[in-house]
C-alpha cells in the first residue's frame, strides 16, 4: 500500500493515496450524477409546467382568435350589407348623374350647333363683306390706274387739280362767296376767285401746277440725274409763279396776293424740302403755294372772317334796333309822366269830391237828428239853425 505508484510534481504518490483519490473522484462523480439527475428532474418539471402554461395560453389565444374571427365575420357581413346599400345608392347616383350629364351634353350639343350655325351665318356675312371689299378693292385698283392715266395726261391732270380745288372751296364756303372761271376786268380768267367780306377785290386761286419736272425728279436715281431735274422743277415753278403774278395780281382789281394750289401733299412736301428758296421767292412775289390741307385751313380762316363780318353786320342791325327801342322807351316814359300827372290831378279832384261828399253826409246826419215833434215855438229856431250853419 505504501508502494510508490508515480510521481506528481516531484511528490511520490503511493497506491493507497491513489486508491483514496480514486474513491474520492468516484464519490465526486456520483455526487455530480445525483445533482445532475436532480436538476434534470426539476428542469423537466419546470418544462412540463411551462408547456402546460403555454398550452393554456395557446388555448386562450385560440379562443381570442375565434372570438375575433366571429366579430370579424359579423363586421364583414355588416360591411357587406353597407357596401350593398351604398353600391345601390352609388348606382342610382351614377345613373342620375349620367342622365343629367347626357341631358346637359345634349343641350350643350344643341347650343353648340346653334352657335355654330350663328357663327357660320356670321362667317358667311363676313365672307360677303370680304367679297364686297374685294370688289371695292378691284374697283379702287382700276380707279387708281385711271388716276395714274389722268395724272399722266397734262390736261386731265389739270382737270383733276381743278376738281379737287373746287371740292374744297364748295365744302367750306357759302355759294355767293366764290366763283369758278371768273373773268377779271383785265380779261384774264383764273380757276377760282373768292370774295372776302368788306372788300370788293376778289382773291384769286389758281389750280394749274407743273408736275412733269417733279415726276422726272422723283424718277432720277443718281445725283447727276437729280440736279438737272431739280433745276427743271425750279424753273417751271418760278415761271408759273411769274405768270400768276402778272396775270392775276391787278392793282385795285384783285387782292394783293394769290394762291397757287398744289393738288398733292407729297409734291408740296418735296417742294418745301428741296426748293425752299422757290417758296420764299413766291412769297415775295405775293403768290402763296398751298397744299390741300393748307387750302382747307385758309378756307376755315375765310369762314371765320365771313362769320365775323356777318356778326358785325348783325350787331349793327341789333344796335340800330336797340336805339329805336330806346327811343320807344323814352317816349313811353314821357307818356307815363303825362299819365302820372293826369292821375295826380284826378286824385286831387277825387279828394276834393270826397271832401264835399263827407260834408254832405255830415249835414244829412244832422238833418236826420232833428226832432220835429217839439213845440211849434222851438221848431222855427231848430229850423233856423240849420240855415245859419248852411250859411256858415
């Protein structure tokens, strides 16, 4: 038993010690097995208890699920009933909406058809207007072509200027204030004369104007071509101004100035822009170059002068009538004074007559107050007293 079995950590281990250690280890093992078995039984008991608890919880949950399923089924049935009722209402509302929409669409289509018909009618009217305008445009084109032909011919152009000038004068002045193709005392016949109020001398208006030079000036493309054309225009205009000054400005027979009518605003603008010296020389020669607008303004000034002259004449007539009226008023005042004198004398006479009448009335009252039943002796005295008062 004391034999050494092995050494451990330089310590000899005998057989007895080894047997004792083996027994102790075996005892420890048995104790461990007992402890493990006890613990395993307790774990199984706890597991069984947990399984029972979980089974009970599972049963409770299953019961809750069944209850919830029943409630859900009831709710689903209720919702199905509600959805069925709502679906019927929805179908009815949709049917009503569709009927209303169909009715409105029908009305809209009818209104659209009516409006479309009206628009088509208006479109046809406008097309008719456009056709008429196109016809008028065609007519105007032909008239413009005719006007071009007229302006190309010198005589026709003169007639055109004469007609335009006559239209302006006729529109602005009364009939007796102008005369066309009037023969002056010197035998010359201007295109038009205008009689101004208060002056027997007529104002001459000439509508003839040289246009060929302006046409050549406008058609010229280069500076070399424009200079001779401009010189031609200057010579033609000055020659025409000289003719008007010599023919129509007769001292004591016509006004001291004459009007040269240019029937085109564009020609007048070119004349003022490029030939201002010619316009100034015409003014010094007492010949005023006027365009249609300037002639209209001159006519308006003449209208004002004539209106003022008529107003002065009417004012003189009114003044004369007012003078006569004042004379009549003075005569009326004199007669009223005389009548007032007669009335005053009549009032004095009436006052005198009234005084006499009052005296007569008083005496009549005294006579009525006499007592005729008194004694005879008193009667003569009573009768004598009035006689005495009458004598007074």
